[in-house]
C-alpha cells in the first residue's frame, strides 16, 4: 500500500525569491503570477502597480505598491488577488497597507490557507471602526472568528501587519499590538494549506506594499540536511512523495533546495509507486532509489541516496548502505503527516 501526502509543501526557494516582490513589475501593470477574482459577484476588479509614498524611519520613501481599482461599491462584493506561485502550509507573512478611499465599507487585508475562492481564512482591518477581523470563509459564507476592537492608530494610515500561520494557530501583530487564536477542529474548519491573496471589500481603494512570505522549513528538509551533515559518504539525498493518489511525484526535500518541487526522476518515481529498489551508476555518482516506509510497512515516500563511485563498491554494498540511510530517515519521518509538516 502507498500512502500519500495530504497537503502540498511550499518550496523554501519560492519563499527566498519572494513571489510578492512588486518592484519587478512596471507601474500601471498588474503583477504577473496573480489572478483577480471576486466573491459575491461575477466581474473581477482591476489591480495594478503604482508608486506610493510610504513613511519610514528616516522620513518618506517611494515604493512599488499594489492598488485595488474596483469601482463597484456593493458591500457584498469581496475582491481578491490570488498569488498562484505556491500553496503555503506553515509560514509568516508581513505587509503594510493603506486605505485611501471608497464609497462602500472600507476594509482590506490578507486571505490565506485558500483552498479555493470560497474557503479560506481572512485577516482584515476596518480602520474607520478601529477593528481587526479574523474570519473563516466556508463555502463562500463568512463564519465565526475573532474581532479585535480599538486597534492602535496607524502612522499616516499605513497599517503594519505580520502574522504567522502554524497548523491551527494564527498569531499576528497589527501596528504593534499582538493577537493569538487557536482554532478548535471540533467547531471550526481547519484549512492546513492553501494560497495567499490580497483582499478588499466593495470599492475600497487600498495600497499594499512590502509584502513578504517566509515559509517554515519542512521537517523532511531538516532531516535531509542533518543526515547529510552527519555522513561524509553522502554527496546527495532527496525525498520524493506525491500529494495525493494520481498526482505527479515530486521532490519534497533535497540536498539541492532548488530541486524542491521539481518532478521526480523515473527511478525515484518507480521506487515510490512500485516499492522497489533501483540502482544507477555513472562516472560521477551512484544513485540508489528506494521506498521509505512507515511503521506499518506502507510506502509513504521514496529516497534517493547519492554517493561517489568507488572501485571496491558493488551494487549490493551500495544498496545496503542506502538502506541504512533510509532507516535514519524513517526514524524521524514516521508517517505521511510528517512529510507534510
């Protein structure tokens, strides 16, 4: 039997490159890698990059900012600009934003753990009421959440928001004041992974700047790194898994972090799907691909153990060594859930 991951992992490479960097987009254009949609209406809003004057410790600076240009003041209309770069599980997000106008209810914030346009969590601010909202959207309807009153006033109207999503807990700081919320799975839907989006209400004119996402290092990546550090014979190590049955197996941890998220090589894919060992020798490397199993003996992933070729090394000795490495991995990656953490 083969067990599959229940969630996709965000690449640490994507986090390092910051897909929310607006400085690469010319002013007057919509940022690439984002999709505009709307909840409660049919026609999405336009969004584009502008140059905004933003307060800083040394005065004011000119920065690239994302602005919402929708003009429909219907309060039931909730525009979203979704980042298509990756799904994020456990991460920290930082952003500054300023609401500058709008005829309808003026509110803006960040949607995250987006399963789709109708199921997500939302952190939003309504400055005129001095309120911050944590809201759960389930099947397109706003459900229970948390309301913070009398939020600190923002300098020149620029809200400063940093939040961390870690499993069912969300902790955030807004304009220097901290909040903390842990959801009860018995009473609230738990979304463990999803996309991040900029959110606003009706025709709220808002500018977002300095957004940055930092993904928490996956357990599988930590285990790979520490295994490599503790074994001089290893020149490379990868872990491969599929997000769900029928999905393309991909690298979820690697000695080369740029490879995380890439499709699995054929031997690694076969090791996962057929639960067999595969040996490949070239002039520069010996690669053994073999299944990684849970305590019940079910295959949950595949590992590729890479060493330098040696004149005295046989195929059997290479496989035996690789099996010892896999035992170390299995001692820490014991379930499919561990692969998704």
